């Protein structure tokens, strides 16, 4: 059975499983649609939370970024894992004790303000749609490569699957689907890692292989350091090659507090029967998450060394350029990998530096084969055709490294098909959770609780499903036009969560003096500052302001880390405004005291 047929089979069976679970667990009430009836077992909820949180960014992109950033890629591990601990300790039990459906509902009731609730919904929509753009890009990448369909077609297929189990099943359907998706994604992530770790070091445990000796002598990381330094890169284990210490700290903090402010993760703790179950499910989720997160550094290092040793120096020209590996040509056809023979020597050269002016090559279709194959036809001013003053000739999309790694290592086709199913499971699980949060916020927080309080439960449930369907369409559009790599897009979402929702949730639990004026001012100031900074410097909706813009970053902090500054602004504005305005009512103070009593 060839790879494509095998991939269709494995992915098709996983889709059938997800849809079957969704139909079996279809929501019949708003309680089941919003919070799965609050009957989910802590272990199942922990597994669903892990799948909800470990998105395409974790599965597809994180190890790819670690592969190219090395030491600095650890910000994603530290930020996301530390943030989950922060969420489990500071927020989850108290929000579950509050006992409502959504984060905006908590903010609206805690601050006795419908305006605060609406502002929270706006923040939530900004966060969720930014986050879901990364997930839909992940779906498109997996489909475009493994099912050999255009990226647009892959997105439409993914949208259809999410529509079935998110719109029909609601939180109940999503929860049990995510349990299945976790099993698929963690198996798909660890099996190739075990194979490749054993291939390189003789040790099948990836976490141990990272510090083990390779077959030709020397330790894995030391060998990788030497190879990269010879090619002009910084040491893989060396700090601050591409990012400053301030930026590393800011990104880590933004990811950490952003995790604790993510609405689609917080809502998972509303689905368990009791407050103590929220704590238990948080512990189980951390165990399930840890399996993947401790494997990612090994995958990143192995993927980078695999890429370098497999491609660099390979003869690339000649009839049909047959010396180029099959996996290279396949990913090139997907538009996510490219080689341009700048110096005309017929060999692939991978080294430090940008491969092409503008990031992508422009090929002359008449020169796809023969001696002139792969020479750039639009090299730019002052550069002769077929040559360019770059040592590096390869463009590599970071998001392909985990998916391509089994092919680069020559693993069996069933392993390649399995990782395709895992990547899709990771992206769809988080996309479904995010879309449901958007749906619930619109139907419950905006309609039922604010603008149309008299609607029936049946009408509210219908409104939630319609909102989810509309959100899926918007998410598909964003997936076609993402602003960056998957993990970077997700980092923007975490920054928005850190700068908007996290401070007012934390202050709502632990500050009796915090009032609605401070909450509204804090959320708006943090959201506007962070969103404006990302748009200005990253060109999310408009073109970036300049080619070389990193020199103009505030305090040297990148858009991925600016949420940390937005959070500080939120805290400062919220606390200042609260002190300058009237204190909250006595009933609110009593509510704060009540939810802070542990159970």
C-alpha cells in the first residue's frame, strides 16, 4: 500500500472516530452544549484539556521552532508549561467554584457590569480568532502535503469536520472527541521520536537520547553545535543568538500569563462535577501535557541534524535532479521547502543566512529539468541570473520539521501516515475548543445575558450553533491568510490573553477593591496596546511598516513577547482607576471572599 493510500486510510479512520463520537454525544441542552453538563471525569477532562491546549503550535510548530532557535526555543516550553501551572494554582479552582459557564460571565458578575462582560467578549473574540488562525494553517499544511490536495481544499475539509462535532456536539461532543484526539496525537508524536532517537543514539527514550552519544562518537548536542558552527550558525545550545535576554524573558512571561488567561482552556474546568475535581483534572492534564513537552526538545534537535546531514552538499542538478531526496521534492511541491542554485555548482548548500530575497524563489518553468534547473529567474537588482551573494540556498518553512522528520529519517510509511493523523488531531482539537468559546460567548454572554434575555433555551442553543458555524467560516479565511508560522501566531494570541483577560480575572479573585471601571479600563488599554503593536510591527492585517523593523521594537521586545508589557499596562491602569473611583458593592466583596474559601 503506497503512502498516500495509507494516509487516506489512517486519517479517514480518525475522522470517522471523531464524527461517531460527536453524533453519540450530541448536546441536547445548553448545559451540555456549554459545559458538557458538568459530568466529565477528572481523568477524561485532563486528557481533553491536554488535547485542547496542545494545538498545532505544540504538535507541528514548537519542535520546528526549537530546531531552528535552539536554546531560545525553550521559551515556548517554559512559557506554556509554567503558564499551565499558574492556571491550575491561581485560577481554575476559584473559577469552578464560581460555578458559571464562561469567563465573560465571571467578569460581568464579579464586576456587576454588563459593559465589562461585553468588553470581555470582545477580548475573547480577538484572542480566539488569532489563535484559531494558527490551527487552521496547521490543518492546511498537513492536508496539502499528506493528502496531496491544495491548501485551500485541506482547510475546507478540516472546517467540515470541525463543523460536525463542534456545532452538533457542543462541549459534550468536543470533550469526548478530544479524549480520542489526545490518544491519536500523543501516539503519533512519540512513535517517530522513539524510532529516530534509537536510530541516532541507540537509546529509544527521546528525553534521554537528547543527552546521549551518537553512533559515530560524541554527544548529540555537541555534534549538532559543531555542525551548525561550521555552517555559520550560532551554537545550538548557545543563548541569545537570535533573541536578546529581554525579549526571551518577555516572551516567556507573555506565554506563561497568556496560558492562564486563555478562555478555551479555562472553560474546561467548568465541566467537572466539583471544585476538587478541577484541581485533579489540572494535575492529570499536566501529566498528559508533559509527555509531549518533554519529547519536543529531542525532536527539535534530531530534526535539525537530520535536515543538515541529509541535504547539505547533495547533487541537485541533472536530469530530473534525481539526487534530491523524494521527501524534498514532495515538500517543495507543497510550497513549504525550496532550493535555488545561486552559484550554479549544482549542489545544495545549506548555511546561515536568508535563502532568497523576499523569502520565496521564483522559478523559470522552462528550467525545471536539465543543467539549468532551479535557477532563480528574478534574483533582484544587481544580481546576475542564476547567482546571488548568499551562502544559503534553501528555504525551509519551520512548520514542516515535525511532519517531515519521519520521511527524512526514512521511517516506514505507516509512521508517516500516523504523524499526519496526529497533526490534524492536534489542530482540530484546539480549533473546536476555540470556536465553541466564541459561540458560547455570543449566544450566552451577548444574547441571553445582555441583549436578548427573554429568548428560550432552544433559541439560545440554536444561536450558539449558528455562531459556531459563522466562526468556522471566519477561521477558515484566517487560516488562508495567517501572519506567521503557527507557533508565532499562537504566541500573538497568548500575548493578547496576557494583556487583556488575565489581569482582570486574577484581580477579580484576589482584590476586593477592584471595581468595574478599573476592569474595563485595564482590559481596553491592554488589548489596544498589544493589538496595535502586533499589527504595526508584524503586518497582521496590513503590510509591516518597514523592512528592518526589529531595531524599532519597544525595549527590544518582539511582537511575540509584547503581551508582557500589555499585561503590566493593564494592571497599572486597572489598579489606578479602581483607586480613583468608588469601591465595589458589599455583595461583590462577599462574593470574592466566598469563592476564595478552598474546598
